[in-house]
């Protein structure tokens, strides 16, 4: 039995639960007398509810109650009570609080009935009349109303300019500029938001919720309903995809809790797929990039400005342009990031928020400037390679992006590329090769964990984090088993419960580093305890051994100097009459390291497209994604994360767009039939490479996280490949056939070079 | 979803009678579109007559060597039927280009013809729609109309018919057999669906209580030299922006017969017989195909977001005819090999 | 809270017999109950997932008489007397179905929410016997959305099992 599990491609420990349908998601917890809630939403984008007539709906047999702003009271008075751990600056949306309509599809009522079908039927009988007000939802038409993005959202840092980019650009011989646009996108995890709220006699409430942070939901609900934290338990063992949508508590958890508390009955509220378009989204963004270079391909100036949409009530911010100051060596950088308030829901973090937005524009522009000076785009990036963080003036703890370039290019066959657009074809299909690179912060947050080692030699480690598909159960089990040298089958990791030690929100690619470090720390505590006990054993090979003389592996504690002198964990516990060992531990980032180094993961993406010359259809036939993200705990699950990110990138580049009808201020393709995400047929060969990257500084595990880094450079790599195939720059995502053929009505963002 | 009653019919006569008993009763077979629309309160039948147990589930060769497709045969069973694959490959291709394997296992041939539009505004009760609620206005004409019609539109509606199968049936000169309170009748496929005109709420020429019993395909009709080309925003499981069912009968390089139907561009599968007549007797050339396409699209009108479809449809026609000429299309067609 | 007179009529309950995973169930259901909700809420078989409720994602895929369908788009009452297989019915006791094993081995899922539908769909695909190549598997598995993006692994798992069972 080898117990050095980390770095091994272990199968998921929760695999059999998932393939047999026994993993339980939020809507799958049962209770006696369960009621079903159905949410109703506003049909207008802005104005007031004049009347909400529930009389007919209340006549339906089986309807228990209908909640609207007219009959909900006793909620928290101040809007600050609605803040959660991921709130941007502003006043959070308060469901059912008043008669104001702030955005289309805003939730305005909840029907609670004895069955789902009765609740849905009764909802159709509710008549709402509105007083409509003039609405504004068109980002491009309202750029003149932009204002500087404020500080306040966790992690947001304002961009820093340097040098004099404008003057250099004005005088430069080789330069490009362009405007890049993408519309709103919605996360659409396959599980819809759901909460099963169980009211208990003693006034406690247990919420089985779809969330990326049980503690965040606990805090949110306790503040709004005036409950003590100990009276709110949030449980979430499995989450059917998050991608950021579950970072903030969504309104179904409010609805379910409200109904359960008011009715003193268990209540389940599940959103419809249409309602999955009624809260946060990746904000539609307009970006302008201008760059200049000298004849040797050295960047002489960079200007990058971004205008993101936000709601009227909160200032959602993400780090968009800042990346453009760090990626390459350049003395003159001008960055600007502003927000435009529209009558929309507040945007929400969506996989690699900001960075993926930025990379689409910036890495496309890098391709354009490389073409302006007629240098291979990969070579151009190498010429301008930044060894150090150009903004902070600090070295990176590690940066193996060059290895990503080299290994990715070799795997892809980049060296065989001719720089000329339209230089490769097969029949009607123009073939193009493009590449781009990306970076993401390697972050660590404070996290806690508990470990219980029982007399039967079984270890249970727990932390209130979540499993959104990233493999948390598996890698935590690997870390714990390896730290204690135990058989992985003797280790169980539990998560997703506010009764467990607190973990940060599951986002930002920091869970493996944060919770993983806590798990390692608590297992080290258990190990220390076991060494102490081993030393106390009488007449054993380990009697009197000092901790530093001992080690653990393969289920045993043994002398480093004499591996034959050993005791099993169970033997140590029996010999010392120890029933169980319970330890708590925590881990957090090292503040000293941050002052000396910057921490980023990196990736280089190479893409091949086939574009039908006459029809404009684009197929991504090959992608190579080379990633430098420190140590990879589990190449199988991490590989899946990168694979999924690449699929997201393809989907973003070619398909995803939530279409706003500005007459109604409403997203019109609010279903999975018309909001296209990639299907099986869209995905062809994808190669993932993890380059070797050793990093002792980033955290005790040497890992950087892999949730976002894979997606960032995919869309620009594809856009650049489309240019290489066709000679057409489509600067407006998604790249659809009408844009490629330049047949689109508004094709100002499509430029034939 | 509204409240409704349900009856499982055992015989077509009983089924027709059951639907005719209530003015807003409907037949249900596969249910894939009807049940979907009921969940959204777009369809609100007071009564459903389940016709799944009727004896309409066979594919039979007719005495004239044509093929009769039972109304209750699923789309999947039709596409993979040996007679259809061999003699009407265009139909197999079109069916397999639509929906998903699961939906094709549910959806029936009769029901496929009765699919309703996928217009965003039709699908959203929050917006006016003349098709859903006559007289309320068309939100698409001045709205986001990228997926909408360019041919045969009216001031009241620019919705498209979403079916792929129907595009092939149109090209193959199918006939729809119907039984109703007034007995049985046969409708040419070309006369089955309507243009929106000032009655956009009506998709076709069936009367209340009319039950589709089967669809007939003529004998020896475009067994080879066919292609179904579907252009859409993803590679599978998406409705067509433009689709083309193209069929040629060649003698050497001379076009003896031609049939081209378009999907995704009109309120019904679109066909221009006059243009086809002009192509007959000509040699098959790219220029000739383009000229034909220009004629077919000559009356097209764009509404902004969908204007690209006019040129795209022309190119798609040329490509589909070229594919048909080469006779290389497979049943599970793949554009990347086109 | 509500008036004594209830004027809005609800659908009648109809007898529905379903044989699910070999076990017979006799239910009384209103016709507006989808097969999906009947499985999840009336039979407590939560393995079949609701991802969109409109036939646009495939998470609810089950087998009816061996054929894969979207259980969200059929009324349970329409399936009276039919044999239904759900994800819960694929394993034989503790012995997983070969596709279940292959999905684990190939890491053909992440969040797991689409997985029961993917596996049932793949069983249906192999029953159909129409997919003769990877390209055709991709086309004929495109009715199941995996938002986590595990498609290539899903296809590897299916191709492996397809090869093992000689279902060429």
C-alpha cells in the first residue's frame, strides 16, 4: 500500500454516489408534510407594482399561502442586513421588500402549496398590474454615463497606470486599436437553485441549499430573519455546478426560509431554468485596447479601458484591465475601468471573472499588434515576456509560462504555422491556428478543519467547504491520507455543513490551497498526537522514541532509522487506551510572503479552427492548453477542471450570449434551448498539459488552484485562429457565422485586414 | 400549467369525438412541444386526448410503391426505418438533424408537423405576441429578430416554423392524411402550413378536431442526389438559422428534376416551384445554382438582426445543391465533411 | 387565510401503473404530473435529475421500454403500463453497470448532476446500435448537456464500453 496519494490520478471518492444517482442535491432532501414553493417574477424591468391580485390563486385547493411584498413583514429593516460575504458596494436587492421593480424577472412573489403542480398552477392565476417607468439597459448606448468603479468588493483592486502611453502611441509607427464587446452570459449550472428548508419545533431552521458557501448563507439568513447563527444550519453536501453563481445566496433560499418560518412547515423552493436568468450574470462589457510596438516587436505602449454593466443598486466590480499591466514588459501603460448603471440584476462573479473578459480583448490585441509588426504571435509574446510582476515590481513565486509556451507549441505543432492568414485550407474549410495566454491569482484564504481518528483506525476530516464538481472530496481525502500515511479507504472527508469548521467561499480557485492547507495542518496535529502516544507505548519498538525520529506511511508509524520498527495506528491507540483523537486546525496565507512575491498561475492555449469559407461556420477542431499551476494534487480531477474550462472557453467564444431586448429591458433567450452552451458535438480534441512548476512560497502544499486558469485564454486563442483562417477580426463575442461572413447588421467590430 | 382533464382514446373516431367535445381540447402524442408550452402557460388546453394507443404506429409500403408513415411512428423510428433510409434518405437526414435522440424517441411524425415556433416573444408571456394573443402586436419586428423569418412575413408576425422534418417533407412532396368530424381528407404538404398573414395565431389548415393519421411519400422520388444542410449556432441540438433540403434528379450533368425546400426562413417550409422549373433541363453549375438561389430569395426581407439570413440562405442553397450533386451526404450528416 | 369556497377546479387523479427498475408501482396521479416529477416526488427516485424541465438539457433522461426519452416532457399518465429504467436500476446489487464503472474510471463527470442522464442516455445509445464511430457517438450524445464540460471523458467511457460489449 503506497500512501503518497497527492500527485496521483485517483478516481473520485464520490464517484460511485454520482454515477448511481445517490449523491443528494439541495432539492432532494425530504421531510414529512413538505410544501412546494413556486416563485413568480416581474414581467417589467422598471417601475412599481400597482396591484398584485392573489385572490383567484388563493382559491386553488392545496394552496397554503402566497407571499408578496404586501404581506411579508418582520424582516430586517436595513439593507446592510442583506449584505453577504461576496456583496459588492451598494444596497443589496431585498426580495419581497417593497413594490419597486428594479429589473426584469425580479422575484415578486412565492406561492406555497401542497404539490409542485398546484403551486405552479396557482402562480399562473396571479394578476399583477404595474406602473412602468422608462428603462435603460443598453450598455453600448450609455457608455457616456460611466463612472469610476469604486473599491469595496472583496479582492477588487483599482488599476495602476504607468509612463505616458498616449504620447508614445501617438508617435508610434506600429500600432493597432480596437473595440471588443461581449454581451451578458449566464452561468447555467445544470442543477437549478434550490432550497429545502426544514423548520424545527425549537425555532431552528435547517436549510439544504445549493450554494458555494454554507457559512455565507447562514450569515445572510440569520441577519435578514433575526435568527442567531446557531439557529440556522445550512447543509450542502453536493452542488450541481456553481461557476460563481452560488457565491452569493440566491433568492430561493430567502423564499424557502421565509415560508418555512411563517408556516412552520418544511418548504422546498426550486427555481425554473428560466429563473436561472433572473439574478447575477457575467456583465456585458465594452473594451477598447490600443497598443504600439517598435520594429523589433517590443511593446512601447498599452492602453486598455473597460466599461462593465452593473445594476442601479450595487456596483459589481471585477478585475479586468489590471491584467494588462502585468502580462508583458512595457513602460507605458494606461488603464481605465468604469461601470455603467443599468436596469439589470447585479452581475455576479462567473468563472475567471474579469480575467476572461480582459483576455478576450487584450490577447486578441496582442495578436493584432504582432501581425502589425509581422512577428509570429508566440514569438512576440516571448519578446515581451515579463519575468516579474510589472505592477507590483515583485518577482513571481514561480512562473513557468515559458514552459507552457514550449510544451504547448510542441504538442500543437505550432512551428509548422505560416503567419499568413488564409494560408491553410481543406476544400471549403479554411484552417486557422491561434494562441493566447492567461494568468490568474494563486490565492489562499483562512480555513479551518477538524479531524477525528477513531479506534478502528478510520479518520474523518471535515470542513464546511463545498463540492461543486471540482473534486474537493477527493483531493482532501488524498491530502489527509498522505499526511497520516493512511490507506485512502480509511479516510473520509466531509463538507458542506455549518456545523463543521468554517471554510471560505468556494471560488477564485483557492479552495484546494485554503482548505487543503487546513486539512494538512489538522492531520499534522493528529500525527503529532500519534507520535506522542507511540512514544508512550510500553515494550514496543517505538517506546520512548522522539517525534523527530518517527514518521508515518502505509498505515504505520515507524522509526525513520529502522522502518522495521513499527506499529500500526490501531496498535498505538489500543496500547495507549486511546478511544479517539480529535484535533482542530486552521491555516491561512503567510502575510510575509505577499510583501516579497506575487502569486499567479499561468496558461498558454493553442487552438485550431476550421471555418467554412462560404457559410462562416466555425468548428474548433483542436485545443492544447498548457497550464503552470504549481503542484497538481490529482491530475485526473485537475485535468477535468481544465478540460471543462476549455469547453467553457469554446462555448464562450462561439455560442454564449444572453440577449437583451432593450425595448423590454429583458433577457429574451432565457432557456437552454436558445441560450446555447456547448454540446458534445461541439467538442473535439483537447489536450491538457500540466508543466512542472515547483513553488515553496505559495502555500505549504505548493499548489495554485485550477478552477479558472484553463478558461482565460481560450476565447482569444479561438478568435486569433479565426483571423488566421479567414483574415477577419471578429472582436464581438460570440463569433457566429453572420459575423465571420461580415453579414451582420452591425459589423463595426468585424474588420477585414 | 392550467388544470385539464385527460382521456386515453382507443380508436381514431373516439379520439376525434373526444377533442370535438370541447373547444379547447387537444390531442397529445409525444407531448414534447405541447407539454413544454403548457408548463409556460402558452398552451392551455382544458382537455387532452391521449392518442398514443391508436393504431397509427406503422410504416407501410403503399400499393403505388409510395411509403405511408403512421402519424404515431416516432421521429427516430422513421429516420432509422430501412425503407426511409434507402428510398428517402433526405427525410432521414432532416429528422436526424433536429432535436436530440431522446426527443426524437418521443416526438411523433404527426406532432412534428404541429410544432410551434421558437420565437422568443411567443415563448415569453411578458411580451406581446400576435401568435400567442392575437391583436397584442409583434415584439420581434422591432426587437431581437436574429432567428426570425425573411420570406412570407406579414406586418403581424415574422415567426418561423422550427421543424427540420417538415422541410424534407416539403421537398419530397408529401401528403398529410387527416381524419376529422367531416371524414377523411388528404392535404398536400405545400398546403398544410400557413403563412402568417393577418392570422398568425394559425399555423396550419387543420380544423379543430382534425387528427393526422399518416403522411404519404410518393414512390421513387429522390432516392439519391439529396442533401440536408442545417446551419445553426452550435453543432447539434439547436434550431436552424437556415436549413436546406435539396434533391436532384440528374441525367449526366443535366438536371431532370429538382426540389429545394428551406427551413428557418419562413412561417412554413419554403419552396419556389417556379424557380425549380427554370433550373430543370439546365446543366448543374455553381453559377446556375446561385442564380436559382437569387430567384428563391428575391422576395426576401430582413428585419435587422436577421438580414444576414438572406445571403446565408443563398449560399446554403448553393452548397446543399452541390452536396446533393456529389451525392456524398451521410444519414448522420456532418457539415465538417461538407 | 383562504376563503371557504374553493372555486378553481383541479385535475382528477387517474390510476397509473409503472414498472420502474423491475418493480411495479400503482399510483393515482393528476395528468399534469410529469414522469420526471412522478419519479422524484412520488416514488422518491431522485437519481433522475431536473435540469431544465423543458427537454433542453437531457438531465432527466430515462429509458422507457429500453428507449431513452426526456422524462420531463411526458406526462406520467401517458406511460401507464410501461417499463421504465432509471439510473437506480442499472447496477446489479453492488455491481455497477459497465458504463457506471467506465464513467468513474474516465472521470466522465464533475458536479455529477447531468451524470445519471448521461449514463441512461448512453445505455439507450448502445441499445440503439446506430453509433459506429466517435463522431457518431458525439452527435448521438448531444442531447445531454454537461455544463462542467466532461464531454471528451464521457465519450471515452462510452467508446470503451462499446468496444467491450462488441456493440460495433
